């Protein structure tokens, strides 16, 4: 289950990275995806955000809007 969630989040990040927009690059230049993926709590929070089961961080809201 955790592996599926992790892969879903990674796929979402790859989709965002394919946008190639300078604004996104500047906005998330300091975003540490490895720190998120290495934290079960953060992965769970992002998945809950994306599935409307929990609150969203500003980054989560942005990810959700892009997807």
C-alpha cells in the first residue's frame, strides 16, 4: 500500500516536472522531493490532499490543481 502511494506521488511529481514552466521551477527550486518521499507522514499528507481526505499544504494545492 505504502509503495503504491509512493509511486503515485512520484508520478505526480514527474507530471509536474514535464510542464517545464519557469515559474514552477523558480517557485519550487528549494522543494526537496527526496525529503517528502522519505517521510511516510508527508507522503500520507500529500496523498490525503490529492484524494480529498485531508488538508492541503500550499504545495499540495498547487500539485492538485496541475493534475
